[in-house]
C-alpha cells in the first residue's frame, strides 16, 4: 500500500511537470504565430486544480483497494484531458496522441499488466470517438475544436495505426511491468533470505561459547562476539579498529610464529593475556586466514579462556607434590624420630649416673631439650607436609586459652621486659574446633608477639 501511494504521488508530480512543459511550449509556439489559445491556459489551470484535489483525496485514503480505484480515476481523467487536446488540435496536426502512449506506459508502472491493457483499450475507444467526431463534424459549432478534413479511408488508417500502437504499447509495457514486479518480488525474497541468513549467522557466532573475532587485511578488529567480550572485558565498540594483538596486550608479532595480519595456514598457540581490568588470562588461540573469492581479506580468530583449567592443573600438580612429600615425611618420621627417641632415653639414663656432676647434668639437660626441640621441628614439618584430619568437637574457647596460658606465662617470664595481663570475658564461648590445633594457634600467636617485642613490651590476652 505504501508503494502504491508513493507511485500515485510520483504520477501527480509528473503530470504537473509534463503539462507545464508541453502546454508551455505550445503556448510559446502560438505566441510566435501571433495567436492566443485560451484552451491551453485553461488546461494548465485545470490540471493544477485537479492535482490539488488529488493530493487532498490521497491523504484520506487508507486501504489498498481505495488507492487502486483512485489510480484508475486519475488515469481515466488524464485520458479525457488528452482527448480534449486531440480534438482541439486535430488528428493530423496534433502532437498530443503520443500522450495516450505515455499514459499507457505510466499505467503499466502503477497498475501493472491489467492496468496497462485497460488503459490501452480506453485509449482506443476515446481516440476512435475523437476521429469520428472530427470526421463527421459533430463539433463544428464549438470554436475550440477543429475538423480533420480527412476522407473516411484516411481517417480509418490514422485510427488503425494509433489503435495498433496503443495495444502494442499496452501489451509490451504491461509485460515488462509484470516482469519487473516478479523481479522485485524475487529480489525482496532474496533480500529477506539474505537477512535471515545474516541474522542466523550472527546468532550462531554470538551463541558460540568460544571467543571469535575477525580482522581486516591490516589486522584491525572488525567483529567481536559476545563470548570474546565477556572473556576480555572489552565491548565490541571499544575494540573495533584496534590491532588484534593490542586487544590481548601482546606486542606486534610478539606471539612466536605469527604475523600480525596475514597467515597462510591456521596457526594455534597458547599465551598469557590481560583482561580490561588487568586480571591475568591464559588463552588458547587459533588464527585462520579469512578469504573472499580466493583472496585473503583478513583473519578470523577463535580463542578460549584456559585460565581456570591451567589453575586447576597447577593445583593438581601442587597436590601431587604434597602427597609425595607426605609419603616422604612418613618415612622420615620412622627414620628420624626413632633414633631421637633412643638418644633421648640414653641421655636421661646417663644423666642419672652423672647427677653428682653439675656440669655434666646441665649438658645432659641441654642435649635432652635440644633432642625434644628437634622432634618438635620434625613434627611441624610433618604437619605442613601432610596436614592431619581435623578432630572437631564442641569446646570452650576460654578453657583452651586458659590451658595455654601457663606455657605463655612461662615464656613471658623468660622474655626480658615483657609483661602479660589477661582479661577473661563472660563465658562460656563454645565452638566446633580441633582443640589441639587451636591451642597450637594460640601458642604460635603468643610466640610471634614475643618475637615482635625484642626490647620489651606488654602483651594483653
């Protein structure tokens, strides 16, 4: 409907231009001849008035059927005006029968084949009436109309020639218009199919979980799918026109074995990159040449974020190393702790025999204490290498702190210039904890505090 409305507007504009030019030239010619033809002026004024009326009516038509009827009305009025001009100028001398042919051609463009054939038929009828009117002098009383002065045979020859031309033009223009309409419909269908294919392709690319980007021959980004935007943190509007290696924070040609813009064959590599926020990325990238009609027009890159996978692999390697270390530690426990226990027992027995000698007794105490310290070091190493399973129980935290306080007070007394105060809250404070490991935590915190006060200080618990 919108297309038909546009054609009618075009027809109305063309009518005004054509009438103004043709009748303007006719008036100029008559002025040169020294004649005044009022009919031409009247025709121009009438055309302008009719066009204004057409424009008003067109604004109130809302259906395709009404627009079609309105198109037939305009073409019919045009044929009547052309018949008037033919009667005014005479069949032989008139240049205006060609207007019938123009109207038939225009009808084919607006109303297609049936419109052009109907216009051709009406043109034949009107031209036949005008020839008969002039032949038999039916309008001699009207000063504006001329008599042809032709014989019956000549009149029928003129009529037959024009009628044949009208019919041929109507058929050919209608056929061409119909073919143009089919071509337009085919083109519209192809454009719709292409649009659907383009939308499908875009949807597929945007739905792929891997990042996809394309570049121009200079290696500058031309497209960046949704997964690529999520992985890198860059919007497509921000990276369009960037060299692709800069998007991934790589130097030009910095990825071994690649060139910035051109590749002869697909190339795969893995490299670290950075997101827009600076976070680390590990990407697996495949670059392939983007070709059109056999010529390379850029690159297409497909990449995946391997950061979590590589982090998990690193975690697995660390766990395997810790498991191996734990197995070694278990063997070390037997190989080191057993001799230490034997040494400690032997030194305690020797200490009893050497109790009378104060110096020897002191040395034995040092040896026993250091062996115990060495056993503690081995225990700490085993705890780090193979953390024991937690033995969670409901415990009073205040009671656990109190059990550790005796050791902490003894250690505080050994630190010069260090004072210790305690402040117990209103309990009980219970929680699911491993009592032994939590007491070790309290002890480690106190030791760290003492080490942080080499010149003395105050520790408050």
